[in-house]
């Protein structure tokens, strides 16, 4: 699997803090209820945008 550097889709910042791990989102669409797989939630430290990743994503920390 290709590894890509984290970039916020809003402000292109590569700094984010973990807002939650093993988060499951639930909801209802028309007459069906759904529950997502466990997600990792990151929040951009520059603009506050939330990003959701499944278990396939791997994160590394790189200090510049």
C-alpha cells in the first residue's frame, strides 16, 4: 500500500493531533441504520478540520 504524507484537505498543513482512536460512527439513511468500522480521528492543528482514517492507514511522526 502506498504511503502518503498527511496533508489537510482544507489548509494543506501536515500537523494534526489525534482526536480519537477506535471511534465508530453510527447513523441512519432512509430506513437503514449503519455503523462504521473503527476509525482514527485526526484534527488539524492549524484550521481544526477533522479527518477520518480506517485501520489501513498507518501514521508516522516526523519532526522537521
